[in-house]
C-alpha cells in the first residue's frame, strides 16, 4: 500500500513542467460562443504546450514571435501568430469531417459509416462511473444484446458476458481482444483498470466477428485502451472510497427453531426433540459472521500527452475491496504504459506495456452454512472447555451438525498472489500511401501462486484435523499472438473506396502448473512457518503438468463502398487448431454484409430524418471450446495394495472422440439505424438469428457404459434468435444537457437438432432432490429449462387426498398425508415417477434492458443507470430448506406461518415432516420456481464541478450502486450468479454471496 | 531505417516458413499415457488389471463400501446408528423410507460399471500382448473374476441390469440404447465369467508372495458357490463350495478374534480380501470402515450400530467368543484392547450404544493421524467360514444333511460351541441360518442372505421387516434395551415401512433413468 502511494506521488510530479518568457491569455469558444475546455495549445515547433480550463480560458508562456497551434478533437486546427499580443481570443470551427468516429474492427479500424455489421460501442467514461474490480460489471445494461451475468458479490468476482444468447453448450464467454491481441478463453476482465479503457466494441453478429473465426462464436469484445495525443501533458487523478453493505437475511430464533424441529417430529407421530426450557441460547449467526459495512477503495492516476514524434499514455491504479466477512479481500495494482513512436513518415511503432499485480484471499462461501446452522449453539465454547485447545479449536459444534461458520472462517487461510505482464508491440510500415504492412506481437504472461494452510484443530472426534498442512499451488500461463497483415486502401475516381486486408496469424497458449503440499508444520499458529520448507510430516503431495493450445490462421477481408451510399464487407478466415484430430483440424469461416445509406440518396429529402441506414449481414464463425483432452483416450494412475505393498494401478481416465470437429455458428443480421432532429434522437433496431452446427458438448453417457467423466461430442444444433433495439436522446438546452439511452433486447435460444442418444441434454444433478437433473435442453425447446414435477397445491383434507387416484382407484401418492404436496401425474398412468417429469420454468428473460440517464446543469451533473429483466424464472434453491428444516437446519424467520397446518390452510409450503414420505422436499418441483423479474438501480451518481487554481477540472461526486431493487422474488437476490456453464447453471439461486449495496464518495481531478 | 524494417520483414517471414505448422498444431496431451499403446508392456497390463481391483471397494469410502454399510443397516443386525445426523439418503433407506435419489445408490452403480469397463478393456487388449501364456491366462482370469464380482453385486441390489461385455461396443452409437437385461441373463454371464476364471486362475499357493490378494481359483470357486446358492442351484453350490474346502488352500483361523486384525493380512482363512496399509504419501490405500462405521465418541462417523436383537442372538446361543469380537458396548472394556476399559460409544448420538468390533482398531495399533484411508485393516469379501456355511446351506437344501452338519460343526468348533448332530429339517435349516448370522455378523452378508433365504416362498426380509416383522415387533413391544428405547432420534419402528412388493430391490438411480432417456426402467414401486 505504501509503495502504491509512492508510485502515485511520482506520477503526480510528472505533470508540472513548463518554462518560457512571455504570457499569452485568452478564451476559446466555439461558433455558438460556448467555451471549450481541454483545447490543446502548442507553441509551434516546440514541445511547449497548455490546455484550456473549464471556462475555455488558457494561459501559455511563449516567445514573442511564436505561432500558437490550437487543436481539439472535432474542430479544425487553427494557427495564430502571437506577434507580441497578450490577449488572443480564439474561435474554433467545427470540423465535420474530423468528427467521423473511427471504430476498431478486427485487424484494423474503419469509419463508423463503413460498418455494415452489428457492433455496439460503450465508451470508457461510462465504464469508469462504476467502482468495481471488473469493468464488465459496468457493461450491464449499456448495450443492446449484451447481458452481464453476475457471479455474486464477493470481492474480485468476475461476471460473465453473454452476447445475444446461447448457441453453444460450452462456455458462453465472448472472445476478449485487447488492443488487437486475442486473450485466452475465460480471461477475466479483472486485470484491466477501468480508467484505461477508451472504449469497448462488442461485435455481435458473425459478419463482424467472422474475422476472428474459430474463437468468435460467442461474440467478440474488442477493448481499446487510451493512447496519448499530441499536446501538453494532462494528468488525471481519480479517487473513490465507499462502503458495501449486505442485505440482512433474517433467520428463525431459538423459539421458532425449536417449534419447527419438534413439529417435524410430532407431525410424524414421533417424540419432540428439544424441550424449550433447556435452552437459553439464541445465536443470531448473521450478526456473528457478517460485518455490516466493508470498504472499497479505488485510486487511479494517469498522465498522457506527446509531441510530434512520441505520444504516451501512462497510468497506475490501486484497487482494494474487502468482503463482508472476517476473511476475503481483493487488491490490485495495475500499470499501463502505451507509447506511439513515429519513427519516420512511413514507420510507426506502438509499444504497450502493462504489468499488474493482484492479491486476494477468497471470500468464504459461508452464507449457506450460516443460514442452516441452529440458533441453539453458542459461537464459542465456554472458557472452561477450552483447556488444552488451540485457537482454532475453541468453536462450539452445532447441534444440527452444520459446521460452525465462525470457526470455518477462522480456519480458512488462503492467499493468492497473481502477477501478470502484458506487452503489445505493433509496427506499421506504410510501403506506399495505399499499402501498409503491420506486424503485431502480443505477449501475455501470468503467474498465480496460491498458499493454503489448513490448521490442526479439534471440535469433536469426527470434526477435527489431526495434522496441519501447507500447500502451495503455482500456475504459470504464457500466450502469444503474432499477427502479420497487409492492408491496401484506395479511393478510385472519388467514388469507389476499397480496403483490402490479408494476414497470417499465430496464436499459442501455454498452461503450466505445479502444486505441492506437506503435512506437519511445527507451529500451528505461527504464520512465518507456513511454508513447505518448514513442514516435517510424511504426507507429501506433488502434482504438475503442462498443456498447449495452438491456432494457425489466414485471414482476408475486403471492404468496398460506392459514393458513401453502398457499403460491402466480405471476410474469410481459415483456422487450424491443435484441439482437433488432424483430419478435422481445419475450419473455414466466411461472412458478407451490406449497408445502404438511404439518406445519402438524392431522392431522399427530409428535414426530420438526418440519417437512415439499412444493413444486412450473414456470417459463419467457429467454436473450438472443448477440452483439449477431448480427442484422447488417456490412462490415469492410482495406487493399490498387494501383500502389504503399494502397487501402481491404472485405468481409463478419459474417453476420447477421434471424430471431434469444429462447431460452426451461422448467423444472419438485419438492422436499421436512424436519427432525427440533427441527431438529437437516434434509434436502431436489429434482428438476428444464429444457428450452430455440430454443437460441441461434453456428454455424460449413461453410467452403465462405465465411461468415466464426460465425452466430447458434436451433438446437434442450437438456434438463437432475437432483436436488439436502442433509443437515444441527447439535447443541450442552454445550461442544461440531457442524455438518455434506452436499450431493450430479447433472445430465445432453442435446440433445433440433437444427435441420436442426445435428444435430451441434462444439467445440474441434485442428489438432495432425488438425484435428478433440474435443467434440460430438449429438441425444439428453449435450452436450459428447469425440469421437475409440477404441483397442484396442497392436500387440504382427507377427501382431497382420497380422490387423488388413478382411473382404477389406486392412490397416486400412497404415502401422502393431509398437508403434503399434490404432484401432477403428467402421463395419467396412476404412478408418480420419472415419466411425470416436465418443464417447470424458464430461467431466460422475455426481455431485458437498461436505461442510462445523464443530466448536467451548470456545474452539477447527475446520472443514473437502471437494469432489468422481465419474465425469467429463478430456481430458489434455499427454499428447499428454508421452510422445511430438512435435516434440522434452521428456517427463515416466520417460516412457521408459511407452512401448512390445519389452521394455516392457505400456506404456500407443505406441512413440516421429518420422514417426508411424500417426497415434498426430495423432488425438484415448481414449488421452488419463482418469477425472477427485477428492476435494479445499478448506479446513481451526483457530481459537482468546481474551480481550484492550478487544476483544469475538479469534480466531487457521491454515488450509490445497487441501491434499489424492485422484484417479487422472495429470495436474497434475483440477480443470481451465473455459474460456469450458462445453460446448466444459469437461473439457480445457490445462496452465493449476493450483490452488495455500495455507497461511494469520489473525486476527479485534472491537471 | 528502411533496412531495419526490411530486416524485420525478412525475420518474420523466416519465422513463418521455418515454424513447421504440423509441429505447431500436433499438440500431444502432456503428462498422460494413451490407451492405444498402453498395453504394449506386461507391466502396464498388470497395472491396468490392478486398476480393476481398485473398484471392488472403490477409491474412497463412498463409491462402493458405504452402500454395503447402508445395506447392513437395512437388516436386523444394525441400526442406522448415527442419531446426530438424520439423513434421508442413509437413515431413510435403512428404515425402508427409501430415497431413490441417494448418491450412494448412484455411486455404487457407477463404480461397479466403471469396474466392468476396466475389465472389458483388459479382456479386449490382453490377448494381443506378447507375454508368457500363464501370466496372460492369469490376467484374463482376474478380469473375468472381477467382472463377475461386479455384476453379482449389481444384480443382488438392483435386479436385472444392462449388460456390457466388450470394450468395442462403447464406441458404437447403439451403446446409448441399452435396456435392462433379465436377472437370468445377468446370472448366466456371471456363471460363465466365473467358469473362465476358475479355468485360468492359479491356486493361492501357486502365487508368489508379492501377489497375495489377487483373485485365485479358490476365490472364483467360492464366489461361484455363493452365486449358485443365491440362484438356489443347490447341487452346484455344494460342489463348488466343497472344491474350496477340500483344496487344502485355506484353514479356519484358530482364534476367531484374529480374523479381523491389523496384524493379520491375507490370513489362512482369507479367500478374497482387499488389503489395506498405512501410507502417508498415498493416502487412500488404507481402510475406511473403522472411521465410517466407528463410534462417534471414538473419531468415527457412527453409521451403523449393532442391535440388541443381534446381541440377543449371540446370547441365546451362549456364544460369548464371537459376541465379544463382534459387538463393543458403551461403558464396557473392549475385547483385545487393553487400553480401553470403558468404551465411549456416545449413546446420545448412537442409537444402541454399541459399535462393530470387527472394524475396530485397538488404540495402540492406530496410525497417527488416525484417519480414514490410512488404516491397515483389511476388508475380507470371502473367507472359509462363509464357504463352509454356503456348503452347509446348499447341502441341506440338496438333501444332504450329513454334509451340512459336518460343515456347520467345523464353524462352531472353532468358537467352542457344541453342534447338535441330531438336527434335521427346519431346525437344521434354522441352525445353519443362525450360524451364518452369528459368524458373519456385521460383515455385510446379512442383507443379501435375508433377501435370498425364503420360508414358504417368502423372503425372510419380509418376515423380519414390515408392520408385522419380527424385528419391528421386538423393538416396539419387547425390547427393554436401555440405549435403544431411550434414544428415539432413530425410531424404534425401523423397518415398519418395508413393503415386500418393492423393497427386495433397490431403486435404479433416477440419474441413470434420465441419462438413458428412459430406456432403463425403474423397479416397481419407486
């Protein structure tokens, strides 16, 4: 921490430097007389420069005969000879040509109007408004068709990005490309400092992403980092500090708990377990485990600037987030140094370096136990029983055998130290004005080291660890990309524009690990001895291995436009991947797209509509996202004993598939973009349909095959269909500026073909719910639906119970009693069994969307961001125990009023029973399915800009994240964590640490 | 400057040409041997055979042995025992309030089929290896023996199960469409496999010492005798059991207390056992049962505690020698462990205040740490006393009471009990059955015996369990056991839910029904 501050101080000093003889002042305004802050003022042929302040005022010391160059993005650059003057007011003229936004696409960039495919842009400034470890959090609700699925509220949690639904079963994360360098699958955006981000470009359809071929089937997120601009150095300092709060979950106290435990027995005709008179303990485990507020800190310093030859942008950032538990935190320090060298008129060199350090301690997954443990147990043993026990053994064992969460947390020791270094070198050589050769080398090395100490402790004879253990796990990954491209751009006869690109690409990823552990650290409590060298025990484990994934590719792309009216893009990529058997190694991916600017046509005349564009595209991308072991039949080894001696035993550990091949996704996109009233109002609408073929899937074969684990197979075809719409309104009225952005998206992903043997793909086997899978993807149906029994209320009386029979009068639920659930005998065969399982819910929303509003009045700015989903179901897993006390776990406060009793016949949940002979809580059923629609105020911020001498800009703000959530969902957080595999995991609330409310104060300074 | 760039381009082009794409793209799976060339050496083939044995008890406590333990709890010998953790998937099953989703059913099923596939791969690959013919025959014999062992376990628990007998069928799409075979077909396969094993396996005495623990001809004959007994093929059962008895390969342990001992590995009585040792480096090659079955007051989990009904059976026979080596009681000394004068069975968490002595390790003989997977107590699947009693039972039903009584007498002689040589008819049958209960108590035999033994066509399980079952009546009406009648966290009515129309088979794991898309049909009543 101290070191981080020193580095930040160092950067601060860089900002101050300017020496000259003569002072020139003035105000810079635009054609409407509005001051322009941030204009760069350069003394020509020197490096002496300045920038205008908030009111457009500037001040620069120059020689008498100097010439000043005023430049600002979007305006024509102006040169003014000083000629001895001391006051030089300047009026800058807008340059409409220069305003043309440049958009980064794969292996190049184009003007926005050259884009014929579906690309969403999110600007860095919108990202930086959210204080979070992971910039992806801030993407939620910002772009149509892009969903951000939370992975809970633990520090450093990494959410999943989902672009336009699901067409594949294996990993739905898009490809991340940072400044042109493809990053390994599953890269968490944690490594990025949000303040370094210039923008995100999300390539949503295949006509945009096909250039990334085999790794692009889940979309591509292109991230550009900020680069230096010619002119005076600018230093930005951003600081924010806040508190995170977890919403309390109220559990039953001792009285209610004892009543529930006893009722569970007396309802079965058994004896009550506890006599309330014997208990005077009433532990509120939430208060014992959860800290109300946990701090979050973010500090960031950036400096950028440049001269004719060298531009730079450099930053360091520090981020610290604590969990609401005694253990669990996440810290990172990132640095970035982006430099552009103009070596000659023809040669440009870019060199980006970005080292980063992350340290974290895993946040305990303690919520589950703290909800379940009984309130009759004290946290600690009484002093008298602690004699002879070490500090990890002073925690009481609970009455209901749920591990004491306070003790568990106290005994958790793990810390990860992560070091990453990213380097990106790009050389551009303009061979002729039209022809450019580029060579790019991206290197990414990461090293993570996790230390885990398991102390010796004793709670009860069978809750103890007799010997402590120290483990160190190290992972080293190295990957590189080498891209060599040739680009040809030419305009012929002023109307025909063409842009051709060809290239050869290498992409290599290496994974390496070494894990070791040893028993018997001599001192259980001395942290200085928690190293392998200190351990003395005989129990030693060592594991290590290495893996390599390589892709070799050739790409070609042609862009052609005619008279700024018709635009055409075609691309072709050929990939060869080491993940597939030799014969199936090659995949070809192609795309074509077309756009028509109707407003550029002579016949189109409108005073209202100033932009109207139609676009269509088709494309093909691939997916190789399957275990590299998928094609191999491997043998693993183990130990066995003959005659008292250990011998090696071996076995088939991986059942391969030698026919494994590429999954391809074809997609169609059609869209319209339009804007009205001089672009004050803009609207876009897109419809898409994506179809996958040869879907890669890790299939669990019937267990009678004796095949261990999963088998990689190409199993069929998924189709994902939907629309994205975006509506924006930006208007400036005097001192008042309003910006509104609303987007809404729909998506439906279904299985359209499944290979024989895989007509039903299951996920999430729950042993406690009858060992059944609770997720299903079935032919013709939406993928990843909830699966189980339907219920039809609760048996209210014996008459209802007696009438629940098959046609021949036999009871369908012979073990049911009044107060139990009535299950639906779907096939009406008079038996309640696996043939009655059916779809009971859909975790995917009918639509989801976001609303961002930015308002500015004079010095005050206000912004808020809403996100919501509608029509999605959540599987409320905690409700399988919160109202039943299964295995005598604690229940929710007020559960007694929510379970059926003869007096409470309107209850949602069935009667309390320990035997549960009816299987109320031993079957997946719609009892646990709830509407998960919600609307959440993700971010709200109020800022005030003020003037301080020496600073170009000072802004103070207060902000809140997740302050308000509107939902009917009865669980803790409707924004349920996604889990690893979206189809199998999404939509199930497993009581992971919920998203926290965060209150922040912040300061932005510009020097 | 141009030269530098030119140089760069040349370098890059050079790299591209030189870097052979085939080398770049042919990435092996590192750190893993491949099946295709694995059987090229005899050492590897032997290691693969060893891997089949690994599945007999599973890699840890839960794959196979815990279901055996639950099965024993579903008899009159054991309570579920652990009253601190009422678990529907353990306590529920043992009380015949059966929870089909139990992960122990599922892992037992899965474990056994993985074992079968390991055997099938060996049977597929071993014939092509160039090794000494006798070793090749032995390995094939081992694979067939173990495959039969797995199917026998499956058919006794679940009824007719899908049959997979080759490795190659796993590569065909039709493997997904298997259905359950008939019980008769499964037994036919088991008999064939055991015949092959008998024809190929050496005698125990023919193995070098280092191979003790491998399947022997005697083990295959013993298992086949048990298979025939289960099928009620009395004559064949008697013949095969007799072959083992007369082979001279096995003797009864002179001291009953020495059968289960950390100091007695591959003892003279042991016919097929899984050997366990203490090895701190390879942590799962020691026994699990001393912990999973041990008292909660003695570092155990407390699953399964002997019933007073079982204790009464010993007492009624005046059988103290076996009683003291079978049941430990709370507050009493432990036979054979001088360090324990008053055993802590933790009655507040133990239904009967009793613990299994057979899987108990005397304090002085315990490793440190005393943890599951690290205890050197063997697990015996087949021993001579079992075979003698198979012989006795088969001979009785084969109308050869004389042979039956001779075998019965051998077993009783060892524990100094007299044998009434005048016994005939039902009295003789009941004496043999009772002897089996006492001799093999808590060794995971009783459950299968009660399912197969019938009186007037009614399986004995149905006479012991169910609303009118003798065990249920004893506990609810007669018993005055101070522990059992006071710790009611496990109901005295255990077994009252037994329903003979469904509970002679366990449910097929629902997961398997789903994975087979309904091709595997559930057993009736579940």
